[in-house]
């Protein structure tokens, strides 16, 4: 029995986190009809007897008293957290696990990282320890944040370093939402590149998500549902992109559909930790198997299906199509082209009534069209969870460690340089105590080094294992003059 703690930071992190808890509760309620606190629930929820003040140990194997999310909610503005606490999920969050301020970070990484980081460090560490004490076997921390603002990028990455210092043996999974090129925050390239340095150094796995990709996916789903092209196969109120049937009753906001896709990503990622399966994948196995080099821990995620099927009895033909969809650009949560880049490794996390033979058949079918590094041609990791998402017969989350993330980082670097060459807006950062211009040059150097590591891998495309080995030996052997 293992447990995980979710740390949601900033406006984006808390909105996505709220949707995750909402969907997770619905999922457990659909499976756990008798209201028993079991191992599945204990992975992300505590069972608290409110009569004893709620600080006692979890109550195992008994009726659910009051569920509390294993979560830490942090934002330097009160708005989003207050909205959560006034909503239907207010009783799920422990008031002692909240940290808020009123002034915000002003879209400034330095304010979030340097100012609020030092100001709230002791408070954050105390609450992290408290959350860890309620776990029998703490497996990993999930950090949810955005890269473009101030609190998510700055304080979010500060907390990532704290987690490494305080819990060095516990894995750190980060879901990072990257801004689009048309982002209305002018300083988002600064914030993102400064945050990237911290992600490079302190995260075990990062799932980069692009706002632009989420926006495109939501638009495509709405077009399909409204055009009638797919007839009765798509419900108008998709459980993936809509809050239909959930605890939310207020009118949906523009970003709700995008946040819902992210919440479903996390739901699929954590399914093996929450439910039984014939081939369950331990969360730590993802980092162990998909990250051969410590800094190259950015995983491209794709999710399918991205809409709710009206006909739940899915034929096998559509099962194979699901695997094909997972490797198509339309289902990726980042705008990249993995088929024409190099795979270091790939994981398939499947939910529902799917057989191991189905997995093997589809992997063999897809392998010829995918380019794996020469030294890891069999770099597949698979997981089978028997419990499907609500409203589906099965689903698939593909996680690929692929060099196709490089263009995203190059574009981010280019946007950074356009500002940095002119020293535009630097004074807003440099007036913060502890922030120096060297922080910018170090962050830029860290990102450039990361891009170069991907370049070196791309250069090995098409090489044999022998050629790769020879090149590696040549690169590490100095010329002796003999």
C-alpha cells in the first residue's frame, strides 16, 4: 500500500488539481459502491473521523467517515483557493493544508521563487511533513503548476527543490503547463526559462503540457460534436472535456475544458496506484524505465479517447484504433512530431478490459514506424489497470521520452532571447532581493545545454549499436598525440 501527495501551486495548478480530485472521487464512487475505505482510496485520500479533530491516523477497512485529499494547496492570491473552499469539494480539503497570500506574484518568477519562497519556506516544509506523516509508504509527490506566471513557475519550482532536500528518496512528478506563443503575459518567456533550470535539476519526471495543444484539442472535439460527422458516437457533453455529471454546478469557464483534459491525464497516470490490474505499473517504474539520462526526463503525453463514446461496447477494431490514435499528433498534449524523432523509451498505460495480447499485438504493429535509439530497441513499458474511466470501456495514456520536445524548448529559448537581448523588463526581476542577472544567464545556459543533449541524440538517428558505441568512445577519449 503506497500513498502520493499532490502539491498544486498557483491559479492553474489549483484549478487543474480541483478537477483531478473531482474526477477521482467520481471514479472511486463508481467502483466503491459500499462506501468502504479501502487501499484504492487510501492512495490519495485520508479517512478522517471529524469528531476527533481530523488529525488522527487514517481509519482502515471501515466505513468512510470523511475523506480528505492528500494535497497541499498553495497560491499567493486567494481567489482560486477561496473559490474551491466555497464549492462542492470544500470538505475534501483540510484547512490546515492551505497556504495563501493576497498580493500575488505579479507574473514575476523572482517574486514567487525568491520572495515568497523564503517567506513561506518553514510553513511549506511543516505542511509537507504533516502530509508525509499521514502516509504509511509515501511513493511520490505530484506537483501541478504553470510555467508562464509568477507563483506557479517561481514558488512551484522553489517547492520542487524543497522536496528534494526534505524527501530525497521520494519521486517528484511534475505536470508543467507551458504558455503559448500568443500568451498575454509579456514576461512568460523569462518565467518559463528560469523555471526550466529548476526542472532540469530537481525533477524526476516532467510532463510538459502546451496550452496551444489543449486549445486545439478542445476546438476539434467541439467541432466534431457539433458537426454531426460522427453521428451518435460522440456525446455533446464529453466527460473528458466537460464537467457534466461532476460536482461542479457553476457555469463553465473557458479554461475548464482544457483543465479537464489535464485532470484526465493525471487520472490515467495514477490509475495503477489507485486500482488493481493484471499488469499494474508502479509510478516509480515510469522514471526508472523512461529516463535513461537524468536531465532528459521530459515525457510527451498523449491521451485517448479524448471524448466520451455514446456506445460503450467498443469493438476490437476501435481498440486497435486507440493505439494508433495515441501516436498521432491530434491526441498529444504538446505540439511535437515524435514519429520523425528518436524515442528513448515509451510507456503505455491502458485501462479497462484489455488483454496483454492486445498490447503486444499493437506494439508489434506500431514498432516499424517508430525510431528508437539503437541501444534501446525494446524500450517499451506497459501497464494494465482493470478499472476503466467513468463513461469509457477502456482508455490509453502514452508517455514517450522522445527528442521531439526539442523544438518546444528551442522556441521558448528564442522567445526568451527576444526580450533578453534588449534587457526588456529585467528591472522588475532585479529589484527582488536575492535575484541577480546571473540567474538569467545560468538559466539560459541550462536550457541551451539541454537542447544540445537532444541534438546529440538526434545525430545518432539511423546509426547501428556498433557505430553509436564507437562514437561514444571517441567522444570520451582525449587525443594523446601517439
